[in-house]
C-alpha cells in the first residue's frame, strides 16, 4: 500500500480543520466569541443575590441578546451584588423603569440577566441605574423552604 504526499497533506488539512472547528466551538460555549468591541453603554443593577452570574454572561430582552455583564462586585454597605451591564448602543431605547432579573438558561444552568422594558418615556442612559431587580432563585434555598413547609404541615 503506497501513501502519497497528496494523501498525507489532505489528512493533515482535515485534522487541522477539525481542531480549528473545536476551537471556535469552545469559544461559542464560553461566551468569548466576540472578538470585536461593539459600541455600548453601561448601566448598573443591584441584586440581593446574583447567584452564578459571571462576567460576560449574556444580557437579553425579549429573548434577544442585547449585551453582556461587564463586572460584578460586592457593596459592603448594603450587602448587595452590584452588576455592571454593557448594553449594545443600538438598543438605546430601553425605558428607565426597565426591570432586571437573573434567570437560568438551559440544562447546564448558565445564568443570564433578563431585562423587561417598562412604560416610561425616558430612556436608560450611560451610567444609569436599574432600580427594580429580582435576584436569582437559589435551588437549594427553595428546596429547603419546601421541605420545611411540608414538615410543618405534618405536625
């Protein structure tokens, strides 16, 4: 059986393209796929508990990704999680009474911030604050409350 250099080259190209494909798949899964920095503005939301939210987690509204989480910090005075949201500038018409909630997506439990537009005629500006927020639902806490409630009912 003879191997030609053409066959070796084709096999090498096939393997290399597979490795490149896996690399881009890994970037998509880890939310690192945007190499460009879009024009955006930043707003702040405060949560009692931001759960498993991470920097670069998606920010969406009506199921459409409109930005990402740019930073998460802890406020030692109010004991709240301060989340900076970077919103693409093309979505600059969000009302200033927009609400923010931390939701879980998919089976893997990736968390994201969902923005629900309010009815105000004023818009969120760069450096603005989202006043109405809903924290992440912590599964262990909800399960504990359910078990405690069912134990109380049996007494």
